[in-house]
C-alpha cells in the first residue's frame, strides 16, 4: 500500500531514522530502562527482605505458641496425677474387683470428689468434663451426666487403647470419631492418663478430661498476624485438632501434610488459590504440631505500594523525558536541517547563500567550518580546478600528437650514425618502427585502445631500442589469451616502458629485462610493468608515492609534455580522472633490485566480461638487440 507515492514502510523507516526521533527514543528508553532496573532491584530487595522477616517472625510465633501450649498441657497433666498423691486411691484401684457394691460406690465418690476439687480449685481454660473408667470400660465417676458410651465401646475405642499403651504418660487426643465413640460437639480435644499400682499392672483406671477450643482461640491473638493467616493444630498423627479460619473442620492439603516431617521447619507450597508460606513446630511433650500458614499476598501486599510508586515514577519520567527530548531534539536538528538545505543548494551549483551561525557549540563550529569550506570550494571551482581540468585536457590532447623529444633526438642521432656506417638494413627497420610509432600516436582521436594495440606499439618501440642497446635489454610479455582485447587508455604502456629503459636499465651495468604482464584477478584487471634495473631510493619512492596520492585539483604545477610529462604521474592522472577511488595504482621499488608499476582496473566498468576455461599464453622472451 502506498500513500503519496511513497510506501508506508519507507515513511516509517524515514521517521525512525531522523535524529529527533532517535533522540526521543534514546532518552525515553534510557530513562525507562534505568527506572525499570532500579525499580526491579528495589522491588526484589524489598520482597526478599520482607519475606525473610516474615519467615523468621512466623517461625518465632509458632515457637511461642508451642511453648504456651506445652505449659498449658503440663498443668493439665499435673491435674490428672492427683490419685498418686494419696496411696488410698491406688490401693482402691488394686482392690476394686473384690469390693462390694457399697464399697465400690464409696470409692467412686472419693474419685469424683478428688477430681472435682482439683478442677474447681484451679480454673482450667476450656474445661468441659472429666470421666473415670476402670480397665473394663466401666464408668466409675464423671463430672456431669454425659454418658454416651457402653463399656465395650470404651475399652475398644482408639483413645482408650492409646492411653493404655502410653502406660502412665498423658495422651492428648483430638475429637474422637470413627471408632465407635463420638465426643460432644463442643469438645475440641481431650487428655487421658492410665493410673495404676506398679505392682499390679493389670488393674488400672483411665481418667479422661474433655476441653473446648478456648485455649486455641486465644493463641496468636497478640502476635499481629495477617488477616489471611491460618493457625492449625495437628495431633501426633497429623489429624486436624483446630483450625483458626473458623471454617468447618477439614483436613489440610495432602501436599502440606507430607512436608511436616521434622521437629520444626518452614517452606513455601501451593495453596488452593495462592502460594503460601508454612512454618511449623512439633511439641516435645505431646507430639502435636502448631502450623502457621500465611498466603503470599499477605506477605508481599506491602510491596504493591512500591510497585505502584515505580510505575507512576516511570510514567512521570517518560512524560518529562518526552518533553525534554522534543525541546532538545528541535534545538539540535534545526541547525542541522539548515546545513542540509545549504548542502542541497551547493549540490545544485548555488554557492550564493551561507549557513547561519547563531551558536557557539559544536553545531555552530560545524556551520562556521562549512561556510569556510564552501568559500574555499567555490574559489577552487572558479579559479583553479576548472583551469586544472582544462590544462589536463590539453595535456592529453598533446599526448596523441607528440612524442618525447629526448627519444626523438636519440633516434635521429642513431639513424645519422648508422647512415655514416652504411648499415642500410638496420636503418630501414628503425625507420619502419619509428613510422609505426608516429602512425599509432597520430591516428584519430581515440583515447581507448585494446591491450593488443598497446603491445604492438611497445614492440615497435623496443625494436628501436634493440638497435640502440644491442643485446643489453630483454623484454617479455605474460598475458592471458582472453585479455588481449581488454580496453585500456592509449599511451598507457609506452610511458611506463620508457621509464623502465631510461631510469632503470640504461644506468644498469650488464643486461636487464622488462616484463609486461596482465591478468584477471576476481573482478579486476591487473596490468604491471617491471624491470630489474637500478631501482630507486626509499626517499625518492616516498616522494613519488606522495605525489601520486596528492589530489588532482590541488596540484600546484601541471606536468607538461615538454618537461617529460609522459611518465608515471601522467599515466596515473589519466586513469584517476576516469576511475577515481576505484583505481588501484601502486609503485614498488628497491635500490639495486628494480621497479614494479601495477595498475588495477575494475573489469566491469571497463566493459570487459571475464571468460573462464582459457589457458594462459606467454610470449617468448625476446633479446633486444638480436639482429635478424
């Protein structure tokens, strides 16, 4: 889908590439990330601290509750031991089966009075009733008329059997159910003990006392528990004795019960609706467990204020950041847009206006430097660069119609000397070669020729040099077959070969070789001319390289033909004008070793399609000066 001729995706991409948008998003993201990181760390630390404190406090609470229960259970245990303080009651237990009915009645009354005095003298919280049974399940005495069980039910009940198994230790039990006996609805738990004479273990009584939940309802009231916290009291078999939630008696979750396996502990577990923290401790005297269950929401609830504060701060910071970034973005981007408009005017060739400089910051400095650059550029274009280009065009035109005077004078001297000695054949060869060279240089106005045509020109040039230097100079060509038709600029090789002859091999003692090679390397055409002549010093090489790197339009002087301008610099300049930065031009030389000039051209731009599968072809080495 397009809007106004430009795709929506392009408009969105342009919008997000603007400096003002980048600044807006960078400021906003930075602030938001900072607040998010600080808030997250603060929330995490606060959450961890609160959790640690609550976990520690909950464990302290259950320890205190367990201690209070132990104290209460110990006092209730002491009340059950009253018969041991008077031997008469122990003797009555041993003699009870042989007593008459009247003696049994009197003994039962004594037992009832004993425990009535004990429980009335010391008020016991939650006391409901006591009952005294003989080993056969017969009810001997009771504090009230509640008598729901038969002797058979009593002696077969779970609580009776467990009390007998305790053999003198108090057994605390939750509400009885499922064993043929059922406590009253208001009975929360009971304590019972077996009392006997150690000399007659088969004769004993069991005293059982029932209590309400007054003790349990009082625990935890002063401990500042959360509204959702729940206190559970479990007997030694993990059966529920008390639940502070006030709901109907129900067993805790099985997963929770399975983890209550130590003397004390704390852990997190899944609840019905939320994760919950559980801390518990087991009583050393009864084996009962006090369990405190606190929902996670009650623990981390105070952290909601922190979370709300962080979110509100983030939103406020985002709003402030947005306004600040808009103001700062406009202050930064407006002068940049003004510079952009000036660049566009320069692009169209309009140098009349300058960028306004109203600031002293970096952007103001950029605008001032831009104006200075614009002034300099205008001056270069109007006074120097245009003239430089025109001079270079004239220079190139002269290359096609003139030849190095030094070379021409030497050639004519040789012809004159040979004429003196009447060497007619060599005079003919030299004249033919010289004619071929003049014909090549003066024909048409074509600037681009093939590599083959340039090599033919070099062959004529080297034929003349062979007559002059006889067998001193050899030359060889190593060119891939497919490259002979590669287009290059006219008069590319002749200046380089001439430099190799006069500055490299002419000064060398003994024989020397010039090597011309061409190859396709990837997507480039590489042409090189090398010699094993005297080479040049590092200083001269550095000077030559610096001159090649110098921008064309900044040259102070133009190398002319009359001053020997058809050299390395002129070849470089002609290719640099055409290819610019895509040209690879290198000069390497070492004193006493020789010189290598390499030209790398982009093959596609030169109009050459590389073909593969064709073998190289190397020309035979020719010894210059060998006479036919």
